[in-house]
C-alpha cells in the first residue's frame, strides 16, 4: 500500500460514499493510491442490534477490507474465521440466522461496550481504523440511528431481515429510512464534504437504493453535496444489466426502473459524471452527462487500483473542463 507516499506528500482530499462489499473494493483501491487523502463516508442504515450487540455491517466490511482482514472468498467478515460461538448459540436455541464469526464477534462486543460508555460510533470507528493501520479516514454517515426499512409485498421488514434472513426474496415496493430526517451528519463528515481543497466526491459501486440512498437521506449530507464545487462522479454498480453481487437489478425491476446505466445516472441526478463498464459502451450516448467507459469489474487487487485511478483521472478531467468553462 502507498502508506509512505501518503505520509510524505499530501495531495488534494477525496471523499468516497460507500456501502459494503462492492464499495469497499473501490475504497481499497483509492486508499492504495492516495492514502490519508481519502475519507470514506459509510452507510449505517444497515446497523442493528443483534444478540444485545451493536452490529455495523458496512462499516466493518470497509474496515476489514482496508485493514487487510477481510475474507476474500465470502466477501464479508474476517479471514480465517471460526464459528464456535454460533454453534454453541444454536445448541442453546439462540438465533443463528445472522452469523457472527468468533473473530468478528470481538468487533461487535468492543463497539457495544464503547457506545455504552458514551463513545460515539464515529470516535470508535476512527480509533479502530487507526489501530489497524488504515491511512484513510473512515466515517459513519451519522452518529444518530437511521434504519433502512424495506417495504415489501409481505409487509415492512428491517433491512437485515430482508437482506440476510430472507435472502432478498420478497418483492420490494419501496424503501424508507427511519429517522433520517432527524439524523445529523457529524462535524467530521461535514468538514470532509466542505473542504475547500476537495478534489472529488466518488460514489462507489454500492447498491444505490440500499447502500447509498440512506447516506443521501441525511439532510445535512444532501445539502452539503448540493454546495460542493468539486466534481461528483459515480461508478455504476451494473454490468450488462446485472450487479456483480447483490440485489440491485432485482430491486430496480421491482420498482419499475430499467436496469441500465441511464437509470443509474437519473437516480444520481446531482452528479457530474458516470463511469460505466465496457460491456455497456453502447449506453453511453443515452446518458445526459459526461461518461467514462472502462472496466469496472474488480476481481483482483490490480483491478481495484486501476478503477480507482480511472475515477481520479475522470474527476480531474471534469474539474479541468469546468475551470475552462469558467475562464471563458
């Protein structure tokens, strides 16, 4: 990782908006390129209390990924995990539908202890990232509770019941983000978004509806994005009409939205540019904003680095174009 570069030279800051697995891959590539110049604002609409513990799935995925601890095969949780706790819990008749590995359990126990002692989620996350040697700043979108509720044909479901418990099977009618209108962005999040030296905001290829919309539902964040002068770009999570992982295309179909890059651009109507995969090159002309076509599939570490570099170059290109238009 480019920790030495980040320590010896600070460039213009970059902010990434991020959900879990797919977003964390790009966040890792960005951190490897720009280190401490990166701030990752992470969705907490997935957070919930389970077995008396505060679980923050997206934050933990980002922390484990950037900290080199993630399970690359499963795409979530820690590597070299064991499951003794879950086996013992099941033997006692406890809930086992949401699996917490033995190593992962340490994070939830310590976070819950910290929150009960009065430490904020932001303070805990920042301290944990620092302890794990992560150069980038990882920030929860809010220290206030926001709960993603999936309104389905079978009724309202808390996010984890829909996503993990029912494996995304119910038909989605709409999504609600409970308490988002009252939740406040932290001073750290607002400082990152309002930094006058900001080079770019990058929306990672996370699920727009389940992972990014909860961040945008926090009114402080949405207002700050409206005031940003740096380029805002998004990476489409779709390749050939399908998501690499997760139910993005399924949800779009159920909401009556075409699963294509033009729909992603319309969903993120406030952005300045969209990055799409080479598979979808023919769609570029249908998108009413600047488009960069590249390979967005991130199978390897090199893929993550390459896409991160493409994002930074695209943002720089958009910024230069805006400066030229201002000058003329």
